[in-house]
């Protein structure tokens, strides 16, 4: 007899761990299946909205950033100070594990293993097969609902919704380096670098993590050496001799999928659903929100037996954040094309209206509606820079 769960969550990152935690707290019988040993390359930034909505304790905040420094292809620097708050930084090695531990403490059964196959039993219930950590024979378990939170190259998505192509991705790579005591580097500032030699179509970053830094880059261009780019960047910044603790790489989706469910008993969340913000690459908050919405949809399915409830996860997400994703996608398309456009983009970041709207939107995850005149001003300034009418 196979063990039966209300919900099996495949993937233990921020999205899957949040879904498992929410469902377990609500009293559901939940299995969290996590592929052990994988840490996603990530700058680790989380807005105050995430800290509030998901009860993230101070112990997980390894740094509090109060400024972002934007660097243009010509080396021009623009400081964007954070007003009325800070951006929290987490280290994914410890943060993700803490999320999984929290889910387990609240009642989710947490197992480490590799997802292998999604099937059906004679009663029509979903059957998940996985290989336990360390190897051995496959284990089969079944559930009334499955949440696929297993990353941008989701096998759950591929098997449950085979007629849908995986999302287009930027490939990201970073190195976690130990900060020497003698280092002259601001531990409360994020550096975002828009230089084609380090990323021809995205950006590079240097983000503080307390006693360490994440130095990373991303690109969708085949053949571009991410490792070589980071080696060059570390050399330029004087970080070559800094001790390297970890090196990680992974695809990062840049557009939400059109379908998040199989119209029966599977719903996607996090990177598997493509919910990483274009242009910025921000994913932690959106992943956790996606996990929460998937959990709500799964709970509705369990309660009503109506598979149409699964579609509410995507519908709610896109209603609240689809416009922001659309705007950021346009920004990435136009501003990241080459160093000429990136130079103008960085200059535009000097504008006080741009800075204010950027931080207000990022910190609270809402479009700023109370100052429509500022939006109009930014639109025309943006257009002038795009057309080259503004001097760079």
C-alpha cells in the first residue's frame, strides 16, 4: 500500500517550502520532497514586503542594504539611496534550509530525494516516484494534489503539462566569497553593473551578505563565459585574492508560463511557473508568493474537488503583478540591448522621480498610483533617453 498525502510538494526552495508550510499549518497531510545539496545562484535581496508577509525573522537577515550603486558601461556611477527602510539580504544556503525546517516543524513531512516520475494509480490519484538521497530503490507515494516547485527546468511541469514549452531563461552564475577584514567595501550597498563585457544582455552584481559577498552575472547569450566574466570582474574590483566559498549556476526564467496547472491535480509555483521578475531578476518574494497561492489553490481543490480552483493561483498572481512584469519585460527588451542603451538607462536612474517610483514599487510590490504626474514625467524622460534625445 502506497502512502497517501493530501498534497505532495516537489521542490524545497522558497516557493515549495512556503507552500508546504502553509498547507501543514492549515492541518493538511503534506510531503515536502526536496532535492538535497542544490543552492540556487541568487543575490539574496528581499523587500520589506516579503519580511512582513512571510514572517522572516531578523536571524535570517545577514545584511541591511540602504543604497544601490548603478554602474554604466562607461563606468559612471549613480547612487540610489533607499528611503524609509532597507532591503534585506539572505544567504540562500541557510535561508532555504531554514524555510524547509520551519515547514517540518509545523507539520510537513520532509524527505530528501530526487523526483523521477509522475503517474497514476488505479483510482486515478497522482503517484510520485522518487529516489531517496544516497540512492537505493525508487519510492512511490500518492496524493490528491501535487505542487511542482522544482525549478526552471521543472520535471513536474514537463510531465504534467507536456504541451507547454519551458520558459525562456537567463543563465546565472555567482561566487560566494569571504570578505577580508581589511576589505574597503561598503557592507550596506548593492552594486549593479551594466557593462556588456561582464553581461552582454543582462547585468552583473556585487551584493553583501554580512561576512561574505555574492558576485554574479547572468546572460541568455550562448557561448558567453559566465565564469570568465566573474573572474574578470573580481580582478577589476580587487577581489581576486578573496577566498571563494561556493560557486553556483542555474537557469533563471524571465516570463511567467501561460499555464500553471494540468486542469486536474497539479499546479506549478516559483521558477517552475516562471515567476522571476524580468529586468531585475528578483525572484525570492515572487517565489514565496507563488508558493502561497499554489497552496491556497490546492486547499480549494481538496475542499471542493473542483479542479478549476487550481487556475486561481496564476489568475491572482497575474492580476496583482502581471502589469509590473510586463513593464519590466519592456525595460529589459529596450534597455539591455547594448552598451549604448544601457548607458542611457543608467543616466535615467539619476532622476529623483525614477528613484522614488523604483523603490516604492520594489519595497511594497505595488504600482505607485498616488502620484500619476510622476509616471507621466518618467514616461517622457524614458522616451527621450530611448530615442537618444537626452544627452548621455
